[in-house]
């Protein structure tokens, strides 16, 4: 046995998972902007926050989704993307509260 590890399809599955994450974040951003568009200046602010979050998550996930290796965040990509997801959840709560109120 040579000790060389065969990664098999794991790198491809990882790239596809990051691409699905980016697609999901893009759809959530589009929906948030659409919801916020009819809400005046506050809606514009919330839409801007959604676009900024999308840009941050895109910058973190893109290197991994195209298979160029580890992202330049020093191994903190997953926690930062999770933080972005929490941000989107809070944004969704704010948009829902504005729509109901």
C-alpha cells in the first residue's frame, strides 16, 4: 500500500455543495429584494442589506464552488457562511414583520 489517498468524487461533491449554497443564497436575495421593493425607503435599506449579504457570501463561496481550492479566509468559510445565513434569517423576520405590521 502506497499511502496515497484517492479522494474519489469527494472534491466534486464539495464543489457542487458550494454551488447549491450560492444558488440558494441568490434566490433568497432575489426574494428579499422583491419583498422589500414595495416598502419605500426602509424597504430599500433592507434590500441593500440583502444585496450586501449576498455579495459577502458570494465572495466567500466562489473560490470553493469553482474548485480552486481552499478559500482565502483561512478555514473560516463555513462559520462565516453560517453567520450570513443567520443574517438572512433576521432579514426575513424584519421583512415579514414589516409586511404584517
